[in-house]
C-alpha cells in the first residue's frame, strides 16, 4: 500500500494537509485501495516515520511539507526500492519525486479576481505564521491585484510568529475586521485553521473572501469569491495512482498542468462574471506563455508589489 | 515527619499514582473504542520492542531528564520553575550560535562548547525571573511563564529573520557543520560489537544527562551549596539565622536550573536535528514538571520518570501508527500523572499513611 | 444599649444559684503519640474569672481549642449553662456564646477594625448596614469597657494591644457570654496588660464569664476568682485563688518545688569581650525597635536581658547573630563588627566567635525536616572539619560529631538520623544547645533557653550555660522568664520599648524592682536595693 | 478626523479582543481573591470552547452550547478545587495539570466525536451569538464624535461583550459591598480569621472557584461562537495573558478592565504597526506579541508600583 505522512498541522488543517488527505481519499474512493497514514507530532519523528513505512513495505511513501527534506535526504538512499514523493520541496535522489507548486502564479490569478471583484479598490491578505512560504502567496496575490488595478491598495497581515498562528481563528477574524475597516472588501486567507475565522468573518461582515490550498468555496457559499487551489490533492492522488511506478525526479506543478488554479463551482458561480473569467484566463494564458512574469518571493525574499 | 517507611514514600506512592493514571487513561481509551490492554501492549512493543524503539524512548527520556532536573533543583529551594520550556528554547539558541560560529573539526570539541553555551543561555534566561524573585519578591511562576512566551517570540523572530537561511522555507537555522555530529547509540555501541539501530536519535547526550544526574546528586547531598539549597527550601528564616543568604542561593539555584533546561538543546538541537528548528522543545519543559514530581526531586527518580515519559511519547506515536489514536492521548496521561503526583498527592498518601499508622499501632500493642 | 438584654438576664439569673457557665467532663485528646489532654473536668461559674495555668505543652490551648470547636475531643462532654452542647466547629461555639482570643490573633491585617469585627457576623447580604450598626455598637462598647480603637484603622497599623482589643470586640459583638483569653499578656507591655485587666474587670462586672490562660502567677493572683492547674495534659488541681499561694501553684504546675536558684559560684569577670554602643535597629516596616542602647559583657559573666517580649530583645539578638542590620557600634575584643555590609551576616559572626541559640528553635534554630546530624552542622556548614575540600562536605565527620554531642547532652532518643521534628521540644532545644555551646565560642547569645522545655531539661541547660561561663566565656542571656534571668544571670539589664531601663547586679535586685522597670518605670535606687 | 476613523475600528476590535481576556481575568480575580491561585484559566477556557463548539453544532443551539461550555469549565474548576481545597494539594501544579488535561481531552474526545482531528464542524449562524445593535444606534450614528463612538464602537457586539463589561461593576460590588465579598477577600487574606469567625473557608473557596469556572467558561464560549467552531489550542495563550492582566491590575476589578482593554488595544493596533517603521526603527511583530508579557514582568518587578497578591494565595486553609 502507499503511505501518506501529514505534517505537524495535522490532516484536518482545512488547508495544505487536508488537501493531501482529500487526494488520498479520492484515490481510495475510485480504486477501492487502502493506504497507511501518520500525523507528525514531533519533529524528531520525521525520519522515524519514513523508515517505518519504508520497512513496512509501503510504496510509494508520500509526505506533505517542505520540512521533510533533510530527513528524506538521509532516508531515501537506505531504501532504493521504495519510491518517495516529497511535496513542496526538492530532494535530489534517484528514488524521490519532488513536487513543488507555483503558489505565486496561482495567487496571482486570485489576485486578479480579487481586484476585479473589489469595489473599494482595497483588498487584503491574512497569512498564518509569518514564514517565507506564506509571503510567496501574499506577494503573488499582490502582484495580481496591482496588475489588474495599479492603484489598488493591498493590506497584508500575518497572524503571528509561533505555530499557534495556524490555530487562532479568533485573531484571524479580528485581523479581517481590521482590514475591512481600512476599506478592504476582498480578503485572501492563507492561514490554516486561522483562515476559517477569516472566511467566517468575511461572510459575517458581508465581504468576499478567497480560500486557499483546497477548494474552500463551500465553507461560506456565496461569500468565498474563489479559492487558490494548490492541487496537493492531485499530486497525492496521482502518486497513489501511479503506485510503485511513480517516477522520480523534479516536478513543477504550475498553471499549465493545473497544479495551481482558481476554484470555480456552484458556490461562487454567482460571484464571478463572464468578463472576470475572460480577464483571469487571459492572465493565466499570459503567464503560461511567459508574457507575464510573476515574481517569486522565495527567489530573493523581496516583493515588488508591496 | 515520617509516618511511613521511606520505601513507601519513594516507591509505593508513585507506583499507586501511576497505576491510577493508567486506569483512568485506560477508561478514556476504552471510551474512544480501543482495548486499553492491546494499546498498552502496542506501546510497550513500540518503545522497548526494538533497539530503534528503545533509541527513541531514550532520546525523549534524555530531554526529560534535563528538564526534570531543572524542575527538581528549583523545587529543592522551594521554587516552581515553570520556565523550563523557554530556558530550553534559549539554550538551543546558545547551542546553535556556537556551533554555527565555529567550523568545528570534531564533536569532542564541539560538545563541551555546546554544553557551555546551552547551559549559559538557559541560565541567562532564568536569571531575570530569579533575580526578581530574590530581590523584589516577584512571583517566579508568573515571571517564568511570561519568559516562556518571550522566548517563543524571540526564537520566532530570529528563526524567521536573522538566523534563517535566505531562500529556504523552513523557520530554522542552517545545518551545523559535520564536525558537530554527535555519536548516536549505533556509533557508540558498534565498537563493543553491540548492534543498535542506526536510525534512532538517541545519542551521547544521554550520557551527558546521566552525568548531570550524578552531578545533581553530589551537589544536593554532598556539597555545601546543596546543603544550603535544601535548607533554604525548608525554612528561609532558619537559613537567615544560619548565615545563608536566601537571595544568593535562590539565584544560584535558578541559574543551575536554567542551565539544566538549556542543556536539553545538546540532545534535541545538536544531537537530533543538527540545526535549530522553531519551537523544537515541544513541551518537554512542562513534562519536566511531571518528571520531577514523580521522581520526588531525586536524580534516580528523575531518570526513571523520564524514561516513563519517554515511553509514553514513543508508545504514543505507536498508538497512532496502529490505532490512529491522536497523540494528545499522551498529553492526557501526562496531565493525570501531574495531577495525581502533584496536586492530588495527599488523596493517595493519606490513606496509605493511615494504613501504615494502623499497622504500626497494632505492632505497639502486640 | 446593645448589651442590656444580657445584663438583664444575668441579674435575674444571679440570685438563684445558676447553672455553671461551663462544665467540662472527662475531656481527652491525643495527637498521635502526645496525650495533650487526659480526662479533664472543670467547672466555671457564671460571672467569674477562671484561670488556667500550666507549662508550655501542658495542654491548655488544646483544651480551649476543643471548647471552641477547633479540635474534636476523643472523649468527654461539654455542658454550657446547664445544657449538654456538642461543638463541632467554631460556629457552634459562637452560637453557644463562647468567644475566644487566641495566642496568635486571627485578624485580617489589611481590613479595617470595623470589617474585622463584622466578618462572619453580618446582618444581611449587604455590607453597608452591618458596618453602620457595628460602628454604633463599637462606640458604646468603647465607653463601657475602655475598649476604644479607631473603627476605620487598618489592623496592620495597630499596636498589639489594640489588636487584642479588636479580638475582644469581635467576641462581644457576637454577644459572647464566655470569653476565653489564651496567654493574652504574653505579647503586651505592662501598661497594656493593666489596661486589659481593667477591661476584664469590667466584663466580669457585667456578668461575663472569663477563662484566662497564662503562665504568669502574678496575673492569676491579681484577677482570677478560681484557678485550675494543668500538667502534662492532666488537670492537677482547681482551687479558689483566695485560698492558694504562688508557691503552691508553682509546685502544682511543675510537679515539684521549683528551684529558683541555680547553684553557681560568683562570677569572676575578666576583660571586656563585647561592647555595644548606641545601637539602633530599624525593621522592614521602618519601625525603630532598638533605640540606641549601650552595654558591655566581660569574659566569665552572664549578662541577662530582662523584659516583656517585643521590647527589642529579639532584634538585639538578630543584630548580634548577623541577620538584621543596625547602626551604632558593636565591638568584639575591641574589634569593630560590620553592622550593614557584606560582613554583617551570620557566617561572619560565627567566624568572629559568636555562637547563637535563637529564641525560636522551630523557625530559626533547626530545620525540622533535616535529620539531627544535618542540623548539627547548621550554620557551621562551612567549617573545615565538616568539609572534605572546597566543594565536598564530610558527612561522615558530621555524623560522628553529632553522635558525640547527642550523648554528651543526653538528647533522647540519641538517634542522629531522626528528623528534628520528631524530637520533643526539650530535646530539640538540647540539639541546638549542643551545637552552639560545643563551639566553645567567646560570646554565646542565648534566647529563651528553656521555652517549652520541661523542668528536668531546664536544670541541665542552666548547668551547661553556667559551665560555659566558668570557662571564661561571655554570655548574653535573653529571657522573658524573670526567675530564669534572676537565677542565671550575674548582671541584668532591663529593656523596655527599645531602650535600657536600667542595670542591676543579680544579687542586688528583686523581681519587684525588675518588674517595675519592665513596665517602663524607673524605681529610685533605694527602693530596689532594699529587697 | 482621518485618525479618528482609524481609531474607532481599532477600539472596536480592542473591545472584542478584550472580552475573553476580561472574562478570564475576572474569573482569576474571584479565585485568587479567595486564596486559590489559578493558572488553569487557559485550560478552562479551552475546555469550554471545545464543548460549546461541539454541543452547539450538535444541538444547533448556542445557548445549549453555552451551558455545556460553562459546565465543562466549572467541572475543571471543581477538579482544581478538590485538588487544592479538599486535598490541600499544590494549586500551581493542579493548574498546570488542568491546562494539559483540557488541551489533551479536547482533541482526544473531539477526534472520536467528529473525526476532524479535534476540530468541531462550523456552526451555522443560527448556532452562534449575533451582534446586538443598541437602541438608537442608527439614529445617532451621524452625530459627530459621539455618534460613531456609540453606534460603531459600543453598539454592535455579541451579548458576551456586554456581559463582560457589566461583570466589572458587578464584581466590584460583590467584592466590596456585600457580605460574601468581605468573607471572600478575608479567606484570601487570612483564612484562619474567617474560620474563627465561624464561616467555612472551604465553602467560600468552592463558591469562588465556581464563579471563576462560570466566567472562564463564558470566555471560552465567546471564542467558539466568534470563530464559529473549535480549533485545536484556539485559546492561543489568552488564559496566560488574562493571568498577566490580573497581576497587572493588582487583583482589582476596574483595573482589570483597564488592563484587558490595554492588552486588547495592543493586539488590535498591532496589524497597523506591523512592518511599519515606528519612530525611526522597525518594530518586529514578535515584539508587539510579547509586549503584554514584558509589561507584566515590569509590573511584577515593582518598577511601576508593587503588585501584592492576596496573602493567603496558594496556601491551603
Ligand atoms: N496540632 C497538634 N498536633 C500534634 N501535637 C500537638 C498539636 N497541638 C498541640 N500538640 C501537642 O499537645 C501538647 C499540648 O499543646 P498545647 O498547645 O495545648 O500546650 P499549651 O499548654 O497551650 O502550651 P503553651 O503554654 O506553650 O501554649 C503539646 O505537647 C503539643 O506539642
Ligand atoms: N504541633 C505539633 N505537630 C505535630 N507533632 C507535634 C507537635 N507538637 C509536638 N509534637 C510532637 O509531640 C511530641 C511531644 O512534643 P512536646 O513538645 O509536647 O514535647 P513535650 O511534652 O513538651 O516534651 P518536652 O518537655 O521535651 O518539650 C514530640 O514528638 C513532638 O514532635
Ligand atoms: Mg497554648
Ligand atoms: Mg514542649
């Protein structure tokens, strides 16, 4: 069987880990297969879990989270016959498939939609814990907004600097209210459990919100403009589907291969006009074609857009 | 006053406490639909069944010995150092700083340096609360709690800012130079032809921890400082009469306490992660409270209690593998142990004492 | 007039011989090994003052605590004005009309007098009316019994005497007919004590029944109508005060003739060891405890400091012992001692050859949770002979040393591994004495050497002190027991209110003269010497 | 005026930040005034939030959720009471244990209950508290200054916000103007005095911690209702901040409100300061996060007036 390892957030973080979980579940539903899983509780466990699954004969072993990199570096060589799939980070080993996502381009697209949907010309972003990955989201988003409406204002807030920043929906909500009072009428939450508070408050206060990672449109139907889908679920699903045959190497999930995208479904259909779709699709095409370059915050830890 | 034999106090009572804790936990497990006995079997198998299991159990135990000693020495001076968490985190900072600053050629040089810096940083973080308690009577429990949060903020700032590697995602420092790699049990035991799993984090820091226990024992019961610490813990007025300066002893005790906590970094930061990761202490500081309570503030007891909690952590992971029981189950057990051995101690002690008194009296009559 | 009803009742009750206010029958109480009360029975008539005397540890407080519902008696019954009454808690005691003034006051320091008085006896759920009522009643009681205190003062700002009045007011506010006072004068200055007795007279006059616990025969003779004597938990006698004498009571109290004189050779004072000049001590609360005293002690003499406790003696000892700061000058062998700096601590004092038997062995002299041998090194833990090297202590050496000291001082049981707490008071005291005396210091400070110690131990301890003197050491003796000071000291200074009232040679003075000085009066020389 | 328009929303959110702090802080106030030190505020709040989230979802009624939450918090209080009053155990240790117990049980039970890793499902808006608009809020809205203050700042919060605010004068009255209050404070200062006065210290202390349990429970209810569900460790240290506020306020009700509002303001204003250079130099957000703790230490150090706790605090009768 394949195995899935979730990072410290836990598989129900309504976000990244949960997306991975959904992918695995989808695979179960469609193939009727079964898989083993583990939720990390201590950093020291990373290597332990990897080995345990590998020895257990699980193949492939899929792990969600950049923090696995160093552990995998050491484990992978010991199990040449086991395939490992690492999401969000690159490990260069013959039996490792590294999948990274262009969060910035996906965020760019939702930024475009946000700018189009905003009536006040002010939109905002609530991040979870203040780490570079989240800034990558924020920066792509800001670029998308500015590209669409050069004199739009983008308010960026991070919830905190400790892991509790992922689990503080109340503060998420307060940050959102603060942004609303500064004129924001579209808020993009990339903050795990904290994000739930953001979407909730956006709905309560009658503004639009943008979900993250998995399709969160259904959480507050009619209030969530769209979700920046980082198709971790697909990555997991496909890895599971490929099974032991999953092929090693570097694999960038971007707009082109639907690794990242904006979510459209019945819950937000009413919020997004034909014209908006046209524009965002244009942007998407532009990025894929390379006409539009979206700056990746990670490249130099700076952002041109704010 | 000894109402019962010593063995009852140091062994029987903790055992009964533990028993009750397990029974309650068993009930919780049963309530969420797991056979507690299978669960226990799984935990034991997972934590002692293989050399790797043991390796993990002892790795956790090592952390808990350090934080347990930190708590214990403070208690001997009748202070409640709830700040182990923060002191351990800052200790990690010290270790990281020195290990990154110098291109260490060999661990034999790096380890002493790490011990010194981990200790110093931990002690430094304990100093202000200690000073405020000693000189201004600010309640050390509150101040150390506050310092835990400040430590989290400080390390958070450093690890997402100045100390983070540019372009890397993780809130952590660069990996330490290879020269700082500490021998794991595998590497340590191989020369003696003992086969120990290559892949368990338990490392030479465990011996450092044991040495700390020895040091603790000598300090407490064979040195003047220990004598003065215990005297102060029992009676401050008497200590003044004896020419012992309470303020001085309090501060020294807390410095040692903080140093013990800081030394934990030698195990988890230097020995395991080999770089400093954000909030790597993961609650070990608080478990130190439980460990010291169970261990009756005695090094031997601390070692045993630490191994018990190491078993709980490793076994807890096993429970998750096998039954998907959330890791928080361990937190529950830990809570119950603290409650019973600490706050509800008398609930068990009272009846036991009465039993012994009865037996004593009946002997007298006979 | 709030108290009118009770008075009325008393008057009607008085003529027809009334049921006694209190009758205790066969009360027994044990604390583990200690039989604190053994089959005790007493009867106290209404409107009288009944005294209870007995040594420390005789069981007086225990008996009263039982009467007030703090302890449950193992056996026996309580009859209040004719009715059998069970008193499970203090509430029941209060209902039964019993009020208690404890050895240690039970007041909330940062509450006002008023709040303390109404606490637990409020009229309704709202406070303001209760306080208003109390204020009114307090003024009435004040004029009736000289019980005047400022209702709005915080307890912590009041003198001990005033705090005691608050305790009495509390009892009266609860309409107590029976008032128990446990060693009320122990903490009072003489005139405060006199004032208290005037109050008690007044209460008796108004028909209240008073039980007075004390160690002081004079007080018994002065105010009580009847007196009971307790010894080792038993009631040895109950007599009419008018029909007894101090000597008889003393005998009943300790079970044999008290030797008021330690047989000791006259002192041969040598050169001056200690000289204190213009010593001033101010405590944490900025209260000046010692107000510029000067005296000296010479080799081979015992200087006794007499005085009611709380007049600066304790502070004097603390300064000499090195755990209180002071100004002025103290010279030992003519060498200045540091009074404020880093060398003003107990260690330096010991290094200078000063040993100290503190007043309170439980709080200061011993670590009750340490074993006897650990206590033997207490304060001397830095001694070379107790240490292997700079770091390690030599536990074996301490243990052997302890064994020897325990034998020589006849500590029972002579087991160095017993926790200090498990020795009886007297034996605890012997441990401290052994430790301090065998230092053979140049100067021995000794406070309340025989407090809570039985007569046998007292003799032994006195002999040890005299022996040390005869080795040519200087001894500073502080005791609240006048007999003890008189019998033990060669020279006596009396302290009152932080000052020295006067100095006398032990042979040339008497209790009366010293008593007056302790009360703050300076008798003209002839009067004193006459005795 | 521009400034004023930023200020109102900041104060508005200050009020909401302050509410759970204030409720928990007053809880601690009752408990510690009666001589029971309570560092278990965090745990009680968390337990209450969890039960509220769960029960409100299952029953679809926030009021039942409130009952469950408060009941849970009181239950933990009673545990603290049994340990520290009945068995005279160490109150600090008991508090620590309770924090762990709540953190652990909420997840263990939660996962078994909803299978969402401890999280509870989102509450429908029918199962949450709603903002209350105070009378005339709309009509006075455009009166300069006072208008916005009333209709934007004071009006439009959930019931618990007002409960918290009203709890302050009530607490003051109870503590300083009633028999119960007098006895309560006495029990915290000198239990022996209460005892000799014929009043049961045990009863007093139990009633104190029950009140504490209720108030702390409400704090948890507020969190769950606001976030519309329970999330692992969602109290995020608020219990400890409340503890800090209690000390900062020197165990006095009005000061407690002031402190909680100050701490709330710090949190509310932080996003505005964040990544903006402040008086020349950059303020790391971590610094603002840590400010309440720093201030408390400074207070404790006695540099800004000494904080003297109830004298019998921590000691069994
Ligand atoms: N709570 C207790 N537990 C054990 N023993 C006790 C307790 N209270 C008193 N005792 C012992 O009971 C005996 C009587 O004590 P009690 O306090 O009644 O004596 P007392 O006459 O009041 O002495 P004093 O004159 O010093 O007040 C003493 O031996 C004392 O040590
Ligand atoms: N408050 C107390 N609590 C517990 N035990 C006590 C208490 N007071 C005394 N004891 C124990 O009771 C026993 C007798 O103590 P106590 O002080 O009454 O001796 P004593 O009768 O006064 O003899 P001595 O004349 O030597 O003082 C001792 O074992 C002592 O430890
Ligand atoms: Mg007494
Ligand atoms: Mg005695």
